[in-house]
C-alpha cells in the first residue's frame, strides 16, 4: 500500500517540475554557509596579504579508520574508510603546548574551520596546535558505497567519538606530542554535542570542551524548536514584536483554511509552487517550506546580509494583509535562491534522501546521512502541534514529519525512533551530564538552546554561557565590529574558562 501511495504522489508531482530539490530550510542553511565562506575568505585574504603568505598554512591529511571500532576484526577485514582532517600549526609553540580540536558534524568540514573564528583566536593566545576532524560519512570522509543503506549502520555518534579517540592518538604520534599536553575540543550544533560527549566518554584524552548550541537532550517530537522561533519573532531585542508574530500566525491560519477549502490552484499560483498541491504530503511540504524560511532566519539571524528577524517583521507588517505579506516574503526567498518556483513535491524531496551517489567535492550538509541519524539516534523532528505557541501551520505534526522517511527510506520503524532516542539519552545522560570542564554556550534566539544545558553546575565543573539576542553558534564565528556587547562579553567568559581548563590540566600534570 505504501508503494502505491508513493507512485500516486510521484505522478502528481511530474507536472512543470524544474530541477529544484530539497526543503526550503536546507537551502537556507546552504546559503548561510555560502555567506560564511565569502566572509571568511575575504578576512583571510586580507590577513594573508598582510603576512605575505602565498598560500594557506593549513595542511590536509587523511587517516584510515575502522568502519566499526567495536569489532576487533573490522580493520583486518579491510572494512575501513579514510577520515579527512586539517592541521594548522601556525600558532603552535611546542609539543608541550595545548592542542585545540575542532569537531566536524553533519556536513563538509573546511580548512576555514581551523583558519578563522573563536578557536583560532584562542590558539593564538595559548600557542595551540589547531586540528579539525571531519565526521565519518560526511564531506570527503566516506567510501564509494558509503551512502548505501547497509553501510549507514556504521554511522553513529558512538563510532564518531571512537574516531576522535583514534585521531588523538594519531596526532600525538605524528607530531611527537606527549600525553600530558592538554586537549580542548570545540564544536557547534551536533558537533557541539559531540564536543561535550567526547569529554564525557573520553576524559583521559580531552581536558575540556566548548559545546556551542549543543542539543545534548535528544527528543523525538521537538515542539520547543518552533516555540523559540515564535519567541524570537516576538522579541524586541532582535527587531521582533507581538504584532509581527500575530501577523505570521494569521498568515498561516489563512493558508490552513484555504487548504481545508481545497483552494489548491490559488495557493499554487500565489506562492509559485512548481507542482500541484492536491495531495496531502505535498501540502505538508508546502507549509513546511514556507515555515522553513522563518525557521532559517531565526536560527541563523543576521548570518546572511539583510536577512534577519527585523527585516522579516518589516515585510510582515508592510500591509494589513498577512497573506499578501507572506507572498512577498516567499518571493524574496525565491529570488534569494535564484528560483522561479518552489518545489513542494514530496516525492522529489524524498529523492534527495534516496540519492546514494558519493560526491567528495560537495559542500554543505549531508541530508541523507543526517536524516538517518535522526531516525537511528536523535529524533529532533520540528513540529507545530496545536498545544504549542508555534505560529505556523498545524499540518506540521509528527505524523507528517521526516520521521516517515525512517520507514520509507531507512527501514527503521517510526515507532522505534522513541526507543532510539531514549537509548541516546541513557547513553550520554541527556541534559543532565555529570562531567566536568565543559562550557555550554547558547543564544536566546537559537531554537536549539531548548535541548542544551542552560545553568551552571559549578559543583561538578560544568558551565553555561547564555547570550541574549544571538543565534546558532554565534560565538564560534570570527570577531566582527558588528558583534553585540553581549556576544563580546560571552567570548571573554569562554576564553577565561578555556584558560581555567588549561591551567587545571597543567597543575594536574605537575
């Protein structure tokens, strides 16, 4: 029956489809990464020109890792992959100096991650060796068959942490670094959680961790995500208002009413949908794509020039017609992506997750791999349930979320996802970690802060830095003149804690 349904959906979506694939939020994230690259490249070009460099000081290497660290014969059977990593020794003082590890996550790791940003500023201060390790199955760190379903069983946070442990020993041997030299790990978002978990599970290898925007509490139905989005568009601190939030709600209420009334042709025309919207899965993807723009702006507020909460609220309050204002924002989103229409075809979206072609030169997130990890470990499905303050369409519930892809694509029963999420929380402790020397950094505008740790636990040496008005992983970015006072003060707190972790590590050595 499932196969029949998918065939019908596919037939519906064939009309007037251009080569637009993927959900609006993922595209927004890719645009954020492009904006970051341009910004960092400009900064580095100016810096290297001042220093007289003709090329980047960062070196790229590959380390052969077992596909299964928990199977003693995995490597002997030839079941390995090559993990890409980067080394920046520009500020390294001596083998006895600290090592700062930047942890990769659900996308391509770049040399820029150890060339610019908070970790580089701290490396200059402490004379640290900078290393960055790409996450298995992402970027260039996967085999030719790495996206095949039978291979994805080796994609897990546990295996990734074991990779990091092996990586530490490799770097120590390669650069003759004594075991007593302290390591500090850094990460943002999922890598932020990995940073905290690496300190938790391998405290003998890493002496402290900076966990930015780290969702350490796994949850299947992540209702809190869009509740924070709503609060962000209401916050005057970032240019939001109650009036703006009300207009967003009213706009989506009108759309829900039109869907209920079967006004699919008008919705298709007004919001320039590439395909018809008569099928329920396409309708859910349509409203998710519209909401995805707002979600992207909140999560990455100010990362793309001119794209922020303040601007969105200006557009949503431009007229007294919330529906017309939504149409204007949708047109902006299409123009920004250089698209003429929005692909709301569920089958096309599904096809992006079934693509098993490996492209080691690709940039951006690995959608297939990450969706598998949500099914097998974390959940994190962002819904808009009726009992929440979510301002978007209530068609976005758990039953019509990416959890359905778990069964369609990965053969993981959606009903088993709760058990997988529970295992992750039992294994790591969720947001009740009992490990010391971890600093959790979060911004008030970032929806992921709901799953992190927001209070100091000085009795065990765990710290929280909460930054009003900042978005996802803002502290990890390079310093800029436009940084708020709150962000500058937060970086000072983080720097002081990193210094404290290092001082305690050296005191323990002696």
